[in-house]
């Protein structure tokens, strides 16, 4: 196995796999991906994997819109299978957020997203079993849906390997090496790997890895849970993907028989360690999440719990990703802080980071708003019309 490369990617989740694909597609064949566990062995596998474009800020909306084309044309662009299922997407908000939703839909339409504001009656026509009495408006995206996070990551990596990349599993990076202000490689549990480019894409472990290079990367780990339920006969044909800002939950179909339900920040708890935390559902979460989603789709009250898990969000100070060069060390790059909403933009992240590395700037989507220095500059990414959501929702849209 080679120990020298043109680029080393730390992290074999969907972000690392996407970057490996895009770098090798751009002609950089000596790309080595290192992961302390293995392909999709971290938080990607626990993603809710929604594919939607509804955001309150334009930079993330542009990333999600650019990524949608990949999911829609996966076989042609990447090859293999990503499990994208077009169900349609609904965003609900409380009546006091209705005007904000109208502004956000107008922003999304202006950048090309196929979306519209719909009435409760129109929502009921789309989802006849939905309860809509508490709503005045909702947003609808007919082209959105969900994907399979493991299949997506695997397809990206398999394509990267065909294009010349190398994957080293169960190899933990212990330190970033630099000399004279330039990165030269990484120390690992399997020895030294040398490269003039190192990219940290290690999810909630990213701050630890960057700290070995004297980079203070602001991440807060946050435990989040999802649970899967067997749909009752009334919902045998499935339902759309919902982010229910009015009720504080999100839910989507999962294959032919299950529905996934999530609540972001379920309840306050100590700062979790991504290497040692409770990866199962809390018993009270199982009943509470189901009850919350059932307020929108009452048939879910009859659903049976099948399984569930918890993961760790890598939360940045403004809950938006950081995509940039690392300050003070040439050749060191970082992409983390996705805050629980990164999966859907992973194709665009890989494309943009590959351009930043090989061309000096990203043109696929402008990632300047995601720069590391925005916090020092006091220019966090904020939407002009952000929603007021339930405190335990966990995400900012």
C-alpha cells in the first residue's frame, strides 16, 4: 500500500467519499482516504438522509440545489446506486412564521428551485391522511425526497477507487504534520503517510484532528436520535418527506414498510463523546417522537417501533458548515460543522472542495460564505427570514 499521496482525506463518510470521487475525476489519482473505523463507519450511516432544498439562507440552498442533480442522475454521474426516492417534500411552520415561509420560497424560486407555497387544503389533497387544521401555509417541493446514506457513500467511494484512489480502513490519524508552515502528511496508528495536501472531513472528530495541527476548530457535539416504525396499512403506500416546523419533528418513508421519525435536540444532556456515547434510542424518545409525528399523520399512532439509533452532530457556532483552507498551514483544508444537515449537500461539497484544492477557488457553487474566518469577522450565515422553531427541534433551517 502506498504511503505517499498527492492528497490525504481524513474521514471515509459521505463527505470524504465525495471528495475522493471529485479529486480523482479531476485527474488527481494518488488520493488516499484514511478512516479510524472504515467506510461509512461514523455518523453518515446514521443520517436521516433527507434530500430537500428548503433553507432560509441562500448559500446552503444553492449547495442543496446543485447537489440535487447528482441524486436525480446518479447512475450517469457517479455510477452505482444511491437509493434516491422522489417522494415530494413538505415544510410546515406555525402561523406566525407564514410570512417568513413566503419570503423563503420566493428566495428559493429565484435560484431555480421547483417549490411553491401551498394552502392547508392543497396539502390535504397531496396527503389525504394529513391533519392540517393548525396550518395556514406550507412549502412544497415535488422533486425532493430521501436517499440511502450507506449506498451513497459506497457508490462515491467505489467510483473513486476505480479512478485510482486508495482507501485505508482502521487507520486512525494521530497528528497532522507540517514543516515551515506547510502540511507534509499525517501520523497514524499505522505509521506516517506523506502528502502535500491534507483534508479533514472527520465529522464530530474533526476538531480533535485539527487540534493536532494547532488549529482551534469550533465544534460542539450534539447527540440526536431517529427511530423507525412499521407503517400501518393506512400508510402502506407511504407518504412525503416532512420537516414539520410547526410540531418540531421530521419524518420520511424508509423503503416499502417503515417510516423514520426524528427530533433533533430531544432533551438537554451532557456533551457527548463520539467514541463513547449511548447509540440507542431513549425509551421515552420512542413514544414521544411517534406521538409528535402522529399529530400530522394520525395513522402513525398505529405504527410499531422497529429499531432506532443515535448519532452525533458536529455543530458549528452558526450551525452551518465550514468549508475552507486551514489558517496558517498551506495545503491543509477542512470541511466540517455540518450540524446535522450535511448529507444532502455532500455531492456539492465534494465538487467545491475539489475545485478549491485543484484550482484555488470553487466555481460549482460559491463557498465564500462558508469560510472559516466568518466567525472572527462576525459574519455568520443567517437567513433573512429564519423561522422561530420549537426549542427542541435541534436544527436551524
